[in-house]
């Protein structure tokens, strides 16, 4: 039950739930050196093993010289860890259900109890506000800082036309929030459609969790789901390790 | 073909059909002691084996002292068994298609013959009516009683922003109703969208099952689907039992 | 490559594509006795093997006395074979995407070339027109005749609040039409939604296949997809046959 | 890591992502003879192995006489290779999410950074403009030329009521674009629905990638996803090769 094994499981779990595909990444702050974090080399999350994990400082420089290429967007992670001492794990994901919220005037609101954290506010970061004509990637510290600033003290921030970044005090929380953000987005769109059919122009009548409920649910740490994912992945990772041909170039 | 084996199969089947994930739970009334019911310890339904099952009285106290933690929300089950002698199985689920019906003015109606029971009425329970500022969970007998009262003599009740509780005279019925409630919700939303496109403002022209059809279908016990699920799960459970590493912490 | 093996493959394929679940059934006219047809005993299609197949006359009486129970709705099949000498295979399915078309004023139209047959017309049968207060099932010859009459010379008929019946000159055609009817229904709903967003009130501007295109595509016999399904199912059926425990009660 | 092995992997990947089923096909320009291309015999992409691949000249005549039947629609490929020296791989697909864009007045626009290429323009080809009353298939050089002309210098063209053709400088690019075209179509529909709910009549307020962002993303070659797909398929293909019964008729 090591931190690096958990980082592998977090990556695989996000991929299996469809919130990241070949792109997107998960990181975790070092337990021994809080000024460092771990993240995989530039490889699809579905393929990550412990051997793919690299250590970075909070400027997103690699601790060990040489070796395989790192993700271009590692600055998302370094700059958030710098700005948010309470954050110990970060998921940068591409949930398809969430992207439409990032490019419309439509705000994510908590409709499902397991996504109550949305009530703490999910700002949207548009990279255009930091750099016009970019290739949409958070390729340097300045862009990472801009995103971290938009995130502020919130549990997540949408990235326009791209995805979102979700943070937490543990891998379980960051992954759980990522998956239920996706589920909430789907349910909220359906509820809005339904409400508009039932009572045109009365979109505000959808009943979301209220502030007191959001506050009362701040304890949610996704312990039972994390236990499920670990229990499912441990034997699969062991079986993969016994099949040496399943390795990426 | 024991009751406890069937409870395992019911839990796995609900998880496989996506109506419960790490959360949600299934229970069954004891065959020998109608003042008792069986439910798993606090573990994800996908992982449940017979060894995880615990016995409770109708106040949701455990019959055997000690052992692993129980679900916080077991009061849903105990209070409904107390109020409804006809109920022998209960599914508390989080179907994503059903949640939007719980927080909009849109009523579930029977559009598909295998979900005819919806015509018996599906009330919506809002926990706010019993407790303001809750964490949405049915954590005690009072909340369980409030939910059971809203359920009344109906086959199911929606829980606002949370999911639903579905009851039946057998595990087959409770599970079958849960799955077809989910399917009906999806079809009903599509029919409403279609009708609004075709004839704006004429939402009432969707043709639902009428009361006589609902009554004529009250025999539905989901025998064939239950036979399918048991037939599919028995060899899988046997294979799992032969792989001791697949166990939850 | 026997007819009965093909009937097993047709049943499994429909189940795997989600157009039938525990309910729904596929039949095929006898090659040697055109006044007879084959269909499984009352079991979920996912479980069917050749040992489950029964022979019926066109009044849907069993040729062999005794044995396991037959589907209550076998009259759908018998009455259509009686009325339609050109039909050699029938799928009664519960496609979720198709049901909403059966209970709204919205007509299925051919939007995708592999579902061109929809242009030949898909009438909707409401069992209420034959029997009020039914349990929605085609339980006898009279109801089967009513449905067959509504089907007329068309390739399929919707059954309100229930599903549809799809016919063809071969199992490949009946199964292929069933699956692409489902796909077309999904695409058509999306196209209607899109058109309404783009040009409110201009629903007629969706471009469907025209009559000449429908006619030009009447050769479609789904040969390549049938070859795919057979190729995929043959080794799976062989593997199942080697695992005697996977049998239904 | 041969070109033909990559063509097999490209075909399987498209099938696994649901953008082609039994129909649709992938081709690649010969590395040694740019006036030739490779494509499978007329078989479902899920079944293709290297033994199924045939070589064609740019008039879509087979280089080797005899042997199994070729796809009727190979002219799509030959005529595009003729017109576009920059194109080295082509996917003709049936993505269900994309078809509705082909038959409505609704234009695909880049909403997701991995589908930025959509900003280079995706024209729609209606076969009716070249031939009225066709069976929708690109059965000859004239139809292929008409489609190639509509495609022009764009990365893809929609085919009304049928699917699309997507091109690229490599198999990775053609396959990556095909899959993200499908994803973008789904997200765009949701964003349009959401925007219309939030601000009726303000559909233009959806924020798409702007021209500078599209230009800045022209480097996208889907290297990491292609590495993922190859890594996943190589052991599966090796396992299949060891099971000689999995072969198509």
C-alpha cells in the first residue's frame, strides 16, 4: 500500500472510468518531501506502472537528470502544489461531460450528494486570458500559475475547451471528485433538459444541494470507492507484471 | 440456491447494471425470522461475498456483536421492513437516469411494459422535509421512518439529489424493478424530448401505460431475468472464490 | 453452419447489442417445412443453446409434446409467418431507442444508409386497438393476427410501450435490420435535436434518405456484419460448451 | 512495427472505439510505391489480420489478380490519394455522433483541443449532388472524385446519411482525428443544448477554439494515443494468432 502504487491505481481508475484517455494525468505530493511531487513520464495513463513514475520539484524540474520525457503540462501540478499546501493529489482530466460546461454560460451545480463539493464553487479558466493563440496546453510556469490562481481555494477548476483540474487532500479524494464531477455533469444536463420540458423558462426550479448540505458533506473522502478500486486493480496489476510483453515503447 | 447467495447475486447484478456503484446497497428479509434482515458490511457491492453479510433486527441493530462496520444508511432498510410486512427485499440505488426526476418537477410515468409498476406511483422524498442541513444520508431511525412514510404502499420512492429506494416481495422483484426503473427513466426523457420537438407544448401527448394496463401487469416478478442473472453470476462467483487475492480490505 | 446454430448466434448477437435483454426473442422458419418455425424455450436469449430450441407450427403449437415452457408471445412469430410467406426470420426486440418512437407522434425515418429499409414504412401497433387493459403481451393468436395485420408488407412494426417486431428473408437480415433500426433511432433523435437548435420550427429540414435511395438500397442483406457475428460467436459458443456449469435452470 | 501491422491495429482501434462496425475501412499509402495503397479485403475491420490486406493502384485496381473480394467503396481511398499527395492514411467511418451533423444545417466546430483540426473546415458531401437515386455507396471513380473534390484540402469531409472520410499524413493522425471528431461531435451537441437552455436564441455564445488556437495546434499527431493503441493491440493480436479458429469465412 505504497504511495507510488496508489498513484498507478489512481491513473488506471481514471482511465477505466473514461475521464482521461491517452491524455490527462494524475500526480501526488511526496510524503517525505512536501516540496516534491510524483507523476508518470509522458505515457498514456492506462499503461502506467511504478517504473514510469518520476519525481519533480515544485518548479516542475525533474529531480533525477535524464531518462524519458515528462508531460508538457506538468506545470499544472507544480504550480498548484506551490499555491495550495492543503493539496496532496491532482487529476488533470478530459471528462467529455464536463467540457461543455467550460465553454457555455452554464455553471456546474451540485445535484448529486456524492458531488456535493461542487457547491464549493468550480471556476472556469480560459487560457486566452493568460495567452492568446496558444495551443491550449499549460506548457510553462506562467500558465500554471494563472490556472492555480483561478483555482484559488476551490476543489476544481474547468479549463475551457480542454477539461478540468481536480484537487484533494489525498488520491482517493482527487480521483473520487473527478469521477463524480463527471457523473454530476451528466445528471445536471438531464435535469436541466427535463425542467425546461416540464416548465419552460423555469430552469431555476431544479433543486440542487443547498449550502448547508454542501457544508455537511465536506467529510466525503471516497473511502469506500477507493477501497473498491484498489481491490479491483491490485490483482490486475499483478497479472500484468507477470506478462512482460505489455509495455509501452 | 440459498437466500444469502441470492443476496450476493442481487448486489453484483445491480452493480453490473450501473444502478449502484461503490455506494448503494441491497437487503433481504430473513426467511426464518421475519423481524430480521440481512445486508452486507460497509463494502462496495461489487466486492460482496457471503462472508460479508450481517444480520440486523428491524431497529437496524446487529444481531452479532462486534465485527466489521455496517452501512450508515441501514435504517432505510430496517424502517421499511418494519412498516411494510409485504416487503422482503430492498434496493437503495443511485441510478443516474433517475436522479434528475428527483429534483425537477417531472414525474416518472410508465412508458415501458417491464416498468409498469411505476404506474402504482413513485413519490419523491426530500430529506430537507425531515432535517435541514443534513449530509443527505439516512443516518438514523427517524430519517428512515420519514422515508418509509413517504414510500407508503408504493413500490419505490425517489430520494432527492441522491437516488431511490425500490422494494419488492422478493430479491428478483426488487432488483428487476430497480433496473427497469432506470431504463424507463431514460426512455421517458427521450420520449418527452421527441414529443416536444414534434409538437411543442403538447408534452401530455406521450402515450404512457394506462391504469388498466398497469393493473394487468401486476404479476410481473422478473423470473426470466433473475434466472439469467443467477446463471451468469454463479460460475463467476465460483471462479472468484478460487482466487483468494480478490478481497477487500 | 446449420440453421439452428444460426438461430443461437442471432439470439446472442441481439442480446450483445442491447436490443434484447432477458426478454425478447428471435425465430426462424424451418428450411424443410415452411409451415413450421423454430424458437427457444422461455429462457433469456443470452443463455440460449441449440438444446433450448423448439419447433412450432404456424398456430404456435409445439410439434413435440411436453418439455419446457415456451414463450407466451410466440404468437407474434406464428401469425407473421402465416401472413408473410416472404418472411423467414423474426426478431421481437425491446430496443430502448426505438420505444420512444412508439409512444409519441414522432415517425421513424431513414437517416443512415444501413437503415434504409425504414423508408419502406414502419407502422406502430397499439395493443389497445385490439384489447383494452391487456398486460401488453401478445398472448394469443388474435393479438398476433392484429399485429401481423398492422405489419402488413412492411419490414418492421413498432409495438407501443413495448418494442418492435422486425422481419426479413433471413436471420442476417432480421438481425441486421433490428440493430440498425436501433442505431437510426438514436441518430434521428440527435438530428432532430440539432435541427431544432439550429433552426427552431424547421424540423423538416433534416435530410433523410429519399425514396429513390431507399429503393436502390433494397439489396442490403447485412452479409458482412452477419459474417462478423458468426465469426465472433462460434469460438465463444464452443468455449461455453466446454464449461457445463453455464446452464440456466 | 511494419506498415501492414499498423494498418491492422488502426482498423481494430477504430472498431473498438465504435466509429466503425462491420462496415467502414482504413487504408494506408504504400511506403515504397506512393502510387499504391493497402486496404483489407471486404471483411469487417474487427476481423482483419495482415493476411487480409490487399494492394491497389490509385485507380483502385488490385495489383495482384484474383483472390478475395475487395470493398466496393475502395474508390474513396484511391481518388483521395490521387488528389492529395500529402495524405498517407484514410479512415472511412460511420461514427453515429457525426452522422446527424451530415444531414442538418448544423456545422461541426472545434470545441475540444484534441479535435482542433475541425477548425480547418469539414465540408459535407451529399452523394445526390453527384448521382441521384444512388445506393449511397461510393462505387466508382466518378463518385470517388466527387468526394475527393469536396474534401479539397480539408482534414475530413462528412458524407450525408452515411458517415465521413478522415485523412492524415499517418495512420496515427487519421485514426486520432476520426476518434476525436466523434468525441467533439458529442460534446458540441451537449454544449449547444446547454447554451440553448441557459440563453435561448444565443447559440453563438458557445466558445469554440479560435483560428489562432486551431493554427497553434496543427502539430497534433496523436503520438501518445497511437502508442497506447499499439501497446494494447500487439499482445491481443499475438494471442489471436495462437487461436487459429478465430478466422472469418
